[in-house]
């Protein structure tokens, strides 16, 4: 089972448990949101490191236009997706 499937299953479980235990269901949803937000922050940090490495080499800025263009395209893709949320 993928990580996505496990998270979706936990959400379904929380939702289905609302009738019998509203507070418990909301608490589970809160914990799940905290976990997903932390995972997203980790993934974004890793993506930023990857993008940054594409135009930095041993802390020296790379100035080749093609590398910068590819880096900019990567930043744009990530940022457009985040802005659309």
C-alpha cells in the first residue's frame, strides 16, 4: 500500500468514525493534517535543495544561461502548483 493510500485510508476512517465519536474523528483529522503538512514541508525542502544544486556548485553560483533556465523552470513549476492550492 502506498503512502498516499495509507493517508487516504486514515482520512476515510476518521470521517466514518465521526457519527460514533465526533471529537475522536476530528482529533484524528487534526493529527493527520499535521503529519501531511510536515511531510509536505520535508518534500518541499528536498525539492528546493535539488533545484538549488542545479545552479550552485560547491557554493559557487553557476552562471550558464541554460542551467539557470532549467532551474527557473523547476522553481516555476513548484511555485505555480503551490500558488494554485
